[in-house]
């Protein structure tokens, strides 16, 4: 039995049909929805992480490819957890870049918000900490929802290092984005940055509050005091 088959078997052994049904609704996999056609086994995220930890060291990027392309959402997620672990444990730049390229070569399968959120900051964001970030702006211009979300979520790695420039540039670009998932993601990143530099982010929100989609604004100001939240909502 190859590694992919072993991993799939391990996940199927703990799968729950009831959870799979709920996940189809939760991740909007119905006809016409953003996750249309995705299939679920019914495996929790903690279970995925446990199995990823068990298998990660066995997988090369070549072995990981069919996992990342799986028709099952949780198999792809488990593959991303393995990729994150192997990327983070790489002991030199060359090895780390191999895992990064594995990620970039499979972006079409990073195709729901949770898959983006677990992987973008931990892989692409960390890689770009001290490198040119033009790839984020290419993704932001792509017209692809998931690449757009990868761009903004990657900035979480920068935010954790008190680096906010790219967040603010991308947030400004996404003020006119049509999709609610991007409004939530951008507001979330602004909120995370606000925790570290309130004055900078409040200046940005004050300047653009009238343009912000309401969901983006509400996410961004969620942790502020009631009086502060009211001030920005009234400006909206």
C-alpha cells in the first residue's frame, strides 16, 4: 500500500458520515456555492493534525502531490498540515524552497477558506518575511477568490513581526472586493494588526470606514470598546 493509500485509510477509519454531511453545509459545497462539488469524510481538524504529525516525515513533495489533489477536503487539509510541518522543519533555504514550490504548484487545490487560512501565513507568509513580496500583489490582481485570500492571509506572518505595510496596501485594494469571504479576511487581519499597533490601524480605518464593506469594518473593530465601535459605524 502506497503512502497516499495509507493516509486515506487512516482518515477513513475515524471518519463520521454525520460530520461529513454537516461539513458539506458548513463549507458551502452545494450547487452554486463557493465550495461546490467538494467531498468530505467527516474528520475533525484535531484528528487531521494528529494524523499529519504521524505521517509527515514519510512524505516527500512528490508523495504529497496526490494528497494535495485529493477529492476529499480533509485529505487535502491533512496534506497541508504535513506540508507546513516539513516546511517549518527544513534546515536550509534550498530544502525549504522545495516545500514552498510544492505549495505554490498545488494552489488550485487550496480552494476553501480553511485551507487558505491554515497554510498561507505558515508557508508563503513565513517565506516572504525577508523577501520580495510581489507575488502577493500578483495574487491580489488574479481575480481568483482563493488567491486573493492567500494574499491577505499571508500578511498575518508579517503582522506577527510588527510589519504592517503590505497589509495596509492590500486592505486598501480589497475595499472594493465583491466577496464576503474577503471582507471577513481583510477585517480579521486589520483586527490582528490593531492589537499590535492600535493608532496606525485606527488611522487607516478612520480614513476608509466610509468605503469599507460593513462586514470588513465590523471584523476590524470587533475588539474595540463599544464607544469606539459606535464612532466608526456612524462614520460608515
